[in-house]
């Protein structure tokens, strides 16, 4: 099966939008974009995470299929292949369909649990 690709819109706080062709990669948690693109959009790495682990992750506003959300993404090398991971899709309330060839709304099921009562 061919890899699933689409276009995501990344946005900065001033309303500037950039279309980015991405690979949908549900085998990874977070997205990956060239560091220069993220920095141009004003994205900054989470300082505490970078200091503790050396990982450069940040948060950017994204829109895909009319769903908008803030997504966590890595600062990649300039020649990296931009991608979205399963956490990004969930933030955008989307999932890969069963055929693996398109995105569809995320099905969220809520379950009621019996109320736990504790005598004190």
C-alpha cells in the first residue's frame, strides 16, 4: 500500500499560514518538521524537555480537513520528511481509515463507570 500523504496547514500567532505536504505516520507519536520552518512560525522548543533530555519538541497550531488544534512536533533536520504521528491525528480528532488510504473523523467512545462510594 502506498504511504498516506496529505497537506496540513501550519499557523503562527499572527495568522500567517503555511501549507506543508506531510506523510501520515501512525507508527510515531509526534510530527516532525524542518526546524527552520517551525522557527519561522515562532515555535520554540519546550525548554525543560530540551534541558533534561536533549529532545527538541514544540507546539504549533495546525489545520487538517477543517479541524484545527495545537500539535506537538519535533524540530527536524532541513531535509527531513515532514510527518504527522498518531498523537497529532488524535489532537485533530482524525484517524486513518481501515483501508489505510484516507483520514476520517476519530471515533471516540465514552463509557460510564459505576460511581465508587467510600465510607469514611
